[in-house]
C-alpha cells in the first residue's frame, strides 16, 4: 500500500523554536526553528520514503472555533515575533522544495490534516500523520490512518488507542475529550470528571448525546452534573471534532513526492535559499534524497 505522510507544520516549527538554541542567517534573521523543521522534514522522508506528502499549517486568520467560542486558546501567550517570521520562512522552504504546503482561511492545521486523511483513504493509501496533538487520535482507523509519535518512535494505531484509553474506539475520543475539557486550548470540561470517569460514561452510553438523552439509567448525581454542563460539553464537541470536509482545490496527484525530485524543481533556487540561511549541511542532505 502506498504511503501518504501528512505533517502538522505548526507543531514542529514551534518545537524546533524552543528546542534548538538561537541560530542566525547571514543577514541576522533568527532561523533555528526553520533549521530544526527542515532537518525534521528530511528525517521523515528518509524514514518513511513516502509516495505522497503534505505539510499543513494553521492560517493566521480567525478560525470557525474562535467564532463560536471567543475564549478558545485565550490562555496562550502571544507568539514571539521571531517565531512568526520563522513560520513564514518555513512555509517558503516547503514551497521551494515543491512539497505541497496547505493552509486555509478560517481553519487550523488539524482540520486540513483530517480532510487530507479522508482524501488519502478514498485513494486506498496508508496515511501516517506526524503530529503531537492528541485531538488527531480521533482520526485513527484500523486499516488506513495512523499517527507517528516521533519522540517515542512508535506508530499509534487503533490497538494503541484501545490500550491507552481503556478499549475505546478512536472516533469516541471526541466525546471523552469534550467531557474532560482541554486546558491547553482553554476548553472547560465538567468539574469533577476526569479521563477515567469520562471514558466509563462514553464506553457505556456511546456518546454525549446519549448520556444527555435521559433514556438511560444514570445516577442522580451524574445526571444532574451532565445536565448542568449540557451546553458546555455540546459546544466542546463542536470545537474538538475535526472538520474533514474543508474545501481544498487539490487531488491526490498534487501531493506526489516525485514533485520533490531533481528535474521537477529549481535546484539553484534551493541552494541559494539554504545558503542565505546558513544551512550548508541541509544542501547535502537534500541532494542525498533527490538522487
């Protein structure tokens, strides 16, 4: 089965920014995040030898989640100006390499990843998503869609999810996370209900909607609690559930990794770009792959 690698670009530019000491280009731009991300990109290509590849980024515009919940991610500190600039340079680097870079106004990288995974599944590809975001776990299935945990160097599949989350199906994690909330995104859950209890309820009743329907025998304590938080957890589900129907004007051939090979791109442009940034070691690495 051919492989389609989909990368959460934002996550790994961020990670490189904080993990790698400051580096500067010849014109004194800070470029440590760009360097780390490019090195990671080549590592992925070398490891998986994909047939298709895409890198997804958050669009800087207001997302649909922010429109329905104004406090979404409000707890996060403003992005450093240097990181903003390096995000732009990283996007430019992906484009210069002729690897498809996707962003869409009103959407986050996660929604684009979900949409591309759906396209890949329709084309009978093995999809490996490279991300550290647990919300992506909801996309995993038993045949086509997996996540690579790069820090542990393991592929997270449906069995991994069932072991990690007490034998629950991946697509039910939306309901679990909606009940729990997510402090990293400033999403409030039900006070007093953590992961263990949320898993128990979703396993037993199948969904938030079933729990709230009052058709089932739930203890008065929890019945009252769920009704008290009804609007919150239903809103959470709208926020946490990924949109896999984003309108993008691409077909699967646009993501063919052969577009990255010599003859398809301007090698002198890549050499000049990496040289200006001071990435001489990456020039050699690039030619290793394209040859």
